[in-house]
C-alpha cells in the first residue's frame, strides 16, 4: 500500500504500566499514527489531514518535550493531564491547514486497557497545560486560529482555554472566563 514506518516508540501507559507502542507511517507528505496495545490490538488515529509532529508548523507549545512519556515526536502524554481512569491522556495533533490548527485528539484507556478516543477538539493547537483556575485541575490553553497579516494590519486571534467539565475527566469544555483571563495575560498588544 506504499506506507512506510517513519517512527516507532514504546511507552508505559495505564495503572499497571503496561507497554504500548506508537507506530507512525508515512506516504509522501502524509503521516498516520497507530497505537498498539500490549495484546496487539491496534487503534488507528484518524485525523483527516494526517498527524503533525509536536512542535512543528504553527503548533509550538513550550516545554512539552521535557515531560513527554511517549518519546514520540508525533504524540504527547504527560502525568499533568489524566483521563477518567487516572491514566495520562495521549494527545495527537492534526496537521494545520491555512489559518487554523487541525483537530486535537485525546485518547484514554477503556476498562480493558485499549486506547479509546475521549474527545476531538476541532481547530485547536495546544500552547500550555496548567492549573489556570487555581482549583488543582489541569486546563488546556491554545490557539484556534492563526494571525493573518496584511501590511501593518494583523488579525486578532485570541487564545482559547478548555477545562474538564467535572472531576470525572470525561469531557473538556470551552471556558470563556479562563480564555478571557488568559488572553489578558498572554496576548500581545
């Protein structure tokens, strides 16, 4: 079928620290990513435009390489962001298109230890994971569009913040108040 492996990495995931594998394959400029569970079951991550390297294109979060548990350049997992069962979430960034980042895919483990899609945040490029509300819970700050410039004019593209809807960590929701606070603190001007 023409796909060739461009990257493989193994990492521990879940409460028992079982070994999972990430396999990234390439076909010309397109990349696809698979997550292989310890029992061999394979989950294909399916962003429409392919997966991006973390830190490439317009996706440029600071410091993510310092605590990436996957050792993959195409996926990110940190103990700072956990899912419903308490295991870290696996994050994959879709390739950016024109004025916006691609989708941001978050995977958790189901009760059998298989990767399961928790949520896709459309048009989101992660900038930071931090407790922005001061409540002990992690929040995700990022971009939903990229600035466009024409002459001396530049578009206004505010940051957005997502937080868990509740302590179950089953769903991230947009937070207007945290987005406003984050923009006042971090936006140029």
